[in-house]
């Protein structure tokens, strides 16, 4: 008997700011142009998917994948406070239609790290009217979501908790934050992006604030759509080093537990797993430099996915959707090897009882990795210095074959 459920969903994921290009009304666009040392290059045209999404969806479908997770960009829908763009709503509606035309299930994220400039300037998710502002955006989008089955309200709220610190100008930081920002910049010399262990611990106040935003969005979506609704958490597979179990508990709660707890009552929780993170006496321990590290400087840990699924299922009994998993590498054979290991871990966790609904690989395209194009996560390469030509890598067809075998054949 097959390990995975019959209706298990196989697909790939992207996010608007990372692939669309010229997302000029978003807060991250502003940060990209503020000369911050750890944001090495601006997103610019990205993959020009704002215009080429039909081709992206076609390539995904032709490979045999059945789901496309993408995000709707709030900064396009509401570029100025209370000014909603019908044209942009229709643009995203056409993306949903394109998915359906290709027999692809859209998995729609409503917020993937970027917010409109005006919202961030007014305090973002900890600002006084965040729940109301985000709710108005969600309500504005509902009419195009009537036949969407899967909606993720917020992508990685536990990393978003740190985004405002990562994108603030140095003089806007408090003393403690400046120190953390310093090590972020130092990390960026060796690795292309900010290493998780160099980030400050996300604040529980932020967790409480964003949980309210999420709960309000879930309620609106339940009233106005037929979708299954959840949010997607960055799962770090934290493991305590000897004698540091108490620190581990604290770290786990601040980074993840608070967010899983706020998922109670949702239809699923998205988990996004890349690597595992040891916890020492002072918190997460940076991954030591190693030839084995990925292009983001993270330890090569295909087992992280299975570890996270098993843990989340055991602790919270929430149905799990693996909304992201992948590797930054320029060696596509390594991508296949990593993903094979990760999917084996997923299957083992399911065999042991976890309820897992689907898997969308990060990422469909080589894209803008929040400050740099160097770490390539894509199943498809994009010629960004030419005509944006897409070149599928062997891993795309491989994942399509895995999907066709219902996950039975990982070789
Ligand atoms: C995010 C993506 C990001 C990926 C790899 C996740 O944290 O949701 O936007 O590109 O991991 O770093």
C-alpha cells in the first residue's frame, strides 16, 4: 500500500517579490535601495514572472507537478492606503485561471514577507491598526479566491518577526539590534544571506500581534471562500546540545512553538524546512563553515524535514502541508540527492502516523533570495541577463516523476 494519501499534492512554490520584478511599492524594495550591507543587490526585474507566469505554470504542469504555490502581492493590490487596484486583482485572478487551465491546484499565499510601504511606515504588524488593515486587504482579495482550495495567510511569521530589523537603516536600530545587524553583515561576507543563528530571537510580542492578524484573516476567509486555510511556519529542526535542554525549550517556543499554538483550529499548518539548528547555552549555534554547507551557508541536512514533521505532529497534531523545502546549490544532482533524503524523511514520518497533505518544493525558479541572486534554489534556471529564458533543470523532471509514482519511487 502507498505510504502517502491518495490526494497528496505535489508542486513547487514561489513568492511574488522574489520572481515578479519591479515590486516598487513594497517595503523591501525601499530597503534594497537603502545601501544596507547585507542586501547585496536589488531585485530589479527579478524573473519577470509578473509577465511570464503563464510560461512558469505551463513548465510546472508539463513536468507533471499538480500544484503551484505563489503569493499575491499586497503592495500591488493596495499600493496606497485604501486605494485598491482592480487591474491587479484581475492579474492575480488570471494566474489562478492559468493554474486551472493546466490542471494545477493553486496554493495562494496572501503575504510573503513584503508589505506596502505605507503599511510598514505606519508600524507594520505591530502598528495600532494592523488587524484592520490586513483584514481589509484580505477582504478585497476574497472575490478572486472563490474557487481556490488552499490559502496561506502569512508566510513564515516567525521570520517576518525579524524582517523589520533586517530592513531598517542602521541608525534606526537600538544598541542590541545594531550588534545583531553587525553580525548579519559579517555573515553576508561568507554566505549569500543572513544566517539564522545570527538573527536575534523573535519577540513574543510580535508573535502575539501577528497571531491576531492571522486569526482575523482566517475568519474572513472562512466566511467568504471555501478554502482550507492556514499559515506557514519556518521550521528549524532545533536540537538541544547536551545539557542545554532548557535553553532549547525557550528557543523553540520563541521561534516556533508560539506560532504553532496560534495555528490551533486551522485546516493545516504549513511547515518550511531546510536545515537543522543546534541549540547551545546561548541559543542557536551558527553552522560552522564546511564544504558541505549550501550556498546560503546552511548545514546540509536533508533529514530536517522529517524531524520537523515528526515533531510538529507529535506536539500539536495539526495536519501538515510542507509548503517549502529545498536547497540552494548550483549542482542540480545535489538538489535531487537532498530532496530524495527530505522526501524519504517525509514518508517515514507519515508511516509513523503524521498527517501530511502535500509538498511544494522551494523553488520553481532561481529567484531573488532577499538580497542576492547568488543562492539558486530553483528547479528551473532563468537567464536574467538576457531574455528571461527559462531552462528546466533535471530536478524538475525528476520531481515530476516522483509525483507520478505517488512518491513511491524516489530514485
Ligand atoms: C522563505 C523564502 C526563501 C526561502 C529560502 C523561506 O524562508 O519563505 O522566501 O527564499 O526560505 O531562504
